[in-house]
C-alpha cells in the first residue's frame, strides 16, 4: 500500500516528522504490517508512506488493507493532516 499525505499545517521539517512518526507508530501498533516513509522530505507539507503485509490469503490481505486505510484516514484527520491518495497492489508468487 502507498499512502500519500498532505500536511497543510506543517511549517517545518519537525512538524512533518511528528505527523509521519505518529502515523507510522499507530499503524504498526494496531496491525501486523511493515511500514516506512518512502520519499525524501522535498516539501514539509507532503509525505509518502509504504505499507507491506504478507499472507497466503488474498482475501485476508484485502480486508487488512481496507482496515489499514480506514485507520490511516482516522489517524491523519486527528493529526490535522489528510490522505491525498492511497492505493495498493498484490504481488503473487508465480
């Protein structure tokens, strides 16, 4: 999953980091996922987060990603930010 954030109130790199760190910690604590920031801090108002999970069940992963997206939306709203875009892809063993 890729989550693009918009942090309008960020006036410094510290403001940006606070939102990103809080989102990462809360999602990692609530779900069995790996999560990392994916881009350089080109602007203080934008960030891209990557989320990964592994399972043999595509249905399980689909449900998990929906839950993560819903939680990310709630968390970012609480932090005064918003999700500009969010999408996920499945990689299957061939």
